[in-house]
C-alpha cells in the first residue's frame, strides 16, 4: 500500500474512501414524482336527463396533481355505461347521463388514471325521467 499511494497511510486512505462512499450514497436520487397524488373534483355530483323536455345537465370533473399542476395525460373510465364519460380536455372530463338508458337513478364511479398509475375518482349519480 505504501508503494502505490506514496505518503498515504492506511488510516488516511480508509478515511478518504469512507468519505467518497458517503458522498456517492447521498445525492437525492429519489424520484419526486413518486410523492405526487391525484385528486378529482368534485368528489361527487348529481346530473339528469329529462326525456319530456329534451334537456340534460352535465358535470365537468377535473383531475389535478398534488403539486397544483394538471397531469399531461389522463385516462377516464366509468363503472356504468349509462353514466358516460364524454368530451375531454386533458385533465377535464365532461360526464353526462347516456341518452339511451331507461328512466332510473344510477350512481357510477368515474376514475381518472395517469400513465404512472396515479388514480382518483368521483361518484356521479344520474337520474333519467
């Protein structure tokens, strides 16, 4: 060891190696996106379709990340085809009561999912009459 490192002694070399190893192990290589969460607002809503007056209401659901930004890609799904996910603008989804469903009241879960598996949902109740 004396020959390779000249004046360095084993204790000094050991201290130097430990210092370098600790510097390499630090550095925050963590992924900050793993700390993000997704929310959908409103968390619940009620909408309707009135066959007699040929009118309807809808709700816009908005998906947002916990850092206050809109996710660049959101996939929307419904647990009941009668509560339909319609027009979308990236993080905003318009939900309507499907016009082909019979008079009833149905509640569906509308789920927003991002490509990195963040998800959140809203409960939407549709009434047809």
